[in-house]
C-alpha cells in the first residue's frame, strides 16, 4: 500500500512510532479495525512499540472490545496491551451511557 494513500485513508490514529516496522504494523492494525463496522473503533488510539500493540479508548460493549482485541491476529503483532474501557450499564436507565 502506498504510504501517502495510507495517510489519507486512515486519519484516526496517532503516529508516534519512529521505527518503520512499527509504523507499518500500526497501519495494518488500523486498516484491520477500519474494515469493521464499529464506529467506536474510530476513536481508539493505536500505538505500536517493537511489535507490541496498545489499544486505548472507549468502546460501547464487551463484544466491541473483543472485536478490537482480535487485531492480535494481524501479522506482526507480538503482544497486545488492552487499555480499552467499557462503560458500566445502569439497569435502572433505559438509555446506554455512551456517546460517539
């Protein structure tokens, strides 16, 4: 994939890696998540350091969290650090306590 194309098509991650391999892995993980239909993934922060992927942010459900964590299957991911949060469900309220 052309680097310029990747930068235009994936705008919702921070590029903190200076290592080229980490940047390429970060792009692959971002592409993997961008092909999922979950809007919550657009707000996730994805960082890569020597093959270790760190996911940070909020998702709406534990299912979304599991789907996001499935990025561990992306080629090159050596380990995954889960900093994802799921809001508590208040059974007394009928609305879900999450906004995008």
